[in-house]
C-alpha cells in the first residue's frame, strides 16, 4: 500500500485549476455579434479540460488496469463519466460559436451541467487513485503522476468522446488527433494556449564542464553573472 500523496495532490491541483478556468468562462457574457469568433476564457477551459481527460486516459487508466485487481471494472465504470463531460464540452463550443442546433438550452443550464459533470469527473478520478494507492507502491504512484503531467503536455486540445480511449487504439487516436486539433484551432483562431513548459533546469557539474561555464554558488560575483531574469 502506497503512503505518498503525490498523485492525489497532482489531481487536486489540476481540478482546482479547471474549476478556476470554469469560473472565468462562466463569467463571460457572449453577445450575438461575438459568435463565430470564439472567446479565450471558454476556449482555454475547453482545451485545458480536454487535455486533462486525454492525459487520464494515457497515464492513469493503464496503471489502474495493471495494478488493481478490479482494474478493468474500475476503468469500465469510469469511461461513461469522462465521455459525458467530453460531450458537454462539444455543446459548450457549439454554444460559443452560435450553432443553430444549440437553441434548446441557455448558457446557465449548460454551465450548470458542465459544473456537475466536472465534479463527477473529480470524484471518479479520486476513486481510481484511492484503489491504486491501496494496491500499488509509492514508486508507481510517483511514476503515474509524472506520466500524467507529461501526457497532458502532448495531449490533443479537443475532446473525442466517440473514439477509443484505452489501449493501443486510444494511443493511436491521441497521436493522430493532436496535430489535427492544432490545425483546426489555428483555422478557427481559438485561444487554446498550450501546456505549461517544464521548469528550466540549471546545468549540472558535467554540463558546466562541457560548456566551459563553471558556477560557484558561494561566490556573489558568480551569482550576479549567472542570474537569469526568471531567477530573480
């Protein structure tokens, strides 16, 4: 049984971020003249949520299947929750761009459904991680947390609820969908942003030697010479 909470912390921080993005998106009032042009807060919420869902498919679900005795059943019961949220993301985008098919529900109703679906998604992820923590070691949970963050950086920016989510077909879909989504986003001028870059690491002793650029932390003059704007 694992004792680390690194994976739980990673997912909690991610859902706090998505909840903040949702609040920003809900605060936007879209007027008829703004349709077909997109809205950055809504685009960023949709893209951020889609990337997270793809990352869960990529990193968390395989770990649950591999390490939990009832892993297959847990994944099976998880997928409808994720697909429901993905479908709602499609409806949000359709509302945003003024689709004529989105006339039966107003924004308040739709946002309420999205809020409920996002909370259900959080609960399902917590359930998966609880089972995984009971049956896997600390090293495995740390590895899954790292894989989850890495998967989100290369995930597609749009949901694909009707396509495979798991196994080799799911991997192929995500690999193909990422560049296709990027092209579609560019054509529509969607402000989807991008995954946060990895923190810049200072070179170690070996690379300092190869670069001919030694650093001496105890030397104030050397600290001044090598300080970068992001380090101040």
